[in-house]
C-alpha cells in the first residue's frame, strides 16, 4: 500500500510555483495501486510534468504519474488526496 500525507503533496507543490492547486488520486490498475498527481497549471512549460514527477519521487519516495490540468478543473472540496480504489 501507499502512505502519502497531505503535507508531502504541499511540499511538492511548494517546489513548483507554476502549480496553482494539486490533488493526488490513488486508484488501481490490474490490482496494482497507481497514484496520479493532478496539477492545475495556467500555462504549462515543456518538461514541467516530468520535473514534478521527479519531485514526487524525491519527496514521497514513490513513483507516480503527473497530469497537468487547466485551472479550476479540480473539485473545490478541500481534498488533497482522493482514494478512488474500489475494495472488493
């Protein structure tokens, strides 16, 4: 399992001022946990997603995907981590 804390996501975002807001989504693919950090960015620079992914790995000690999304596309519900795995 993965153990990521909101403070770690805040630390990742703090290193990338281009990121307006972020949400870590934890899901499963073929019975393997997968995490994707969705980052709201106004104008993404080339290589930004890869740079954020390296920071995620450095801060969280886990590899994850990074998805750059447009501003205001993430829900405004206060969640930093959204676990959408379906337990069976």
